[in-house]
């Protein structure tokens, strides 16, 4: 029930309160009391209209602040936005885009946003610094790869070479570290955001790049080639998730549930309408639909949270020095939202 509905219930009860109604006959027999009664009714009506307008404006001002990565990892968001699923669930949203999950996570830690669709690594990093956030759902698994220039033919050829990568903790950073360990490579890394890294790779400023989709497919179509994908190293590597501030979750739990319902509906649309979904995402990312259709094949879109994989991710972050200590996963994840949405879908 909205605030306006509650308000009008109170007004109706005040106007038609039984003791008043029972005495209306007496009042009507008295001219001056009738005039007073009429005037009171008019004043209540005027006040009601005034209060209604104020309440309407206040409700319209309630906007959920989203932060979204500017890639197809956030495909469910773009679909939900385009198809009107957020509005369908009564959500009034605005959003900002970020080129990397690391930048997005920092904005969330500052309290600039309520809901973030970001890679798990950056979310875990800010959580390790006591940021009051909760993971309430995933959006996808995998979607990362090592892409190389023309002089690199295999993973082992990366030894002694320069490879670009996003900052510590990001999935592309973790993928590169896992590959270095597995193949015993000595690699020089350069921290370059994905949208710049593609150009750096194609112009031979670096010899390979560890990238997220859709930048992987974009680089591949422009002359580079994929050496190895995240699923080749870790079959169900966590990708991005939906994180909310603890304060927002406490005050607006029903909205959080509806957000995940909207995203779950969008994921179902992606799975059943791959071509149309890729065109919609391409529109928001200003990218060729063909590239987007190919790119989205390498992501497994899902809202389900695999706890053991999140714990595994945390262990890797500690091992490679992205965070200093373990994170209590049970306090970081709120499982109740996804469980409620899945039960709702059944």
C-alpha cells in the first residue's frame, strides 16, 4: 500500500467517522451548523488535494540509483531497461555507466549509488575494506579471455611479453594470474582499461591483452585472436553480480526483490531470443549487433549464486595480493533474495 493510499484511508475515516454521521440529522436542522459543516468539508477537500500533490511529487522523486558496466556483462540490465521490465515491477530508476567494475565499485563504496551490476572481484575488494554492501544475485559466469596479436601463437609464447590487464582483483586480472601460474610464465603487465587496451593491442603497444567480453570479440574481429578463455581455466568462473548497499536493502527489500525479478525475466528473454537480445544490447553499447551476438555466446547468464565459487575467488584474491585477509562470505551474500525470486518463478 502506497503512502497516498494510506493517507486517503485516514481522510475518509475522518470525514465519515460514525459519531459524526449519526449526528448529521441534528446538524442539518441547524443552519449555522450546516454552513460550518459545509465549510469544513470544503477545507478538508482542498487540503486533501494539496496533500495529494505533495505526496505524489515525493513518490515520483524516489529514484533507485543504478551503476552499470558498459559491456554485455550487464546484458540483463539493458534488456530489462529496453523491455520495460523495471517499470513493470514498479521501479523508477536512473543509471550511470562505468568502463570497469573497479571504477564502479569505488562509486558504490562512496555511497553514490544504491545498486551495482559489477564484476565480483571489485565488489569483494571494497567489501574487504568494510564497505557496507551485500551481494544479492549474479548476472553471469565467464566472459573473459586472453587475446593476442599476430606474433603470438600460443599461451607459452606470452613468456617475457607485455600484456595489458585491468586493475588488481578484476576477473581479467585474476585470469591472467591463473594462467601465469598454470603455465609458469614470466609476464610484464600494464594496467590499461579494456576500451583502451583493444587499441593498444591492435597498434602493437602490447603483445596481448586480458579482456572482458564484448571487448574480446571486438578485438578478435579487428585482427587479434583469442588464445584462451576463462572457461578453459575455470569452467564456472564467477563473472558479475548485483550488489546493493546494506542501507538500501534494509529500507527497500521489496524493491530489491523486484529488481532481481526484472533481471531474471531479462535473462530468460536472452536465452529464448538471442538474436533480438544481442541487437538490443548492441544498441545501448553502440556496437555492431553481429559482434554482440557472437560475444554473448561466451557468457552464461544467471542470477544464481554459487557460494563455493565465490569463496574460491576470495582465496585467489588473498593468494595474489589483491586483498589482505579473508572475507566472511556469509555476511557478504544475502541468499534470501535469489531464493525468493526462484520460488516466485516456480
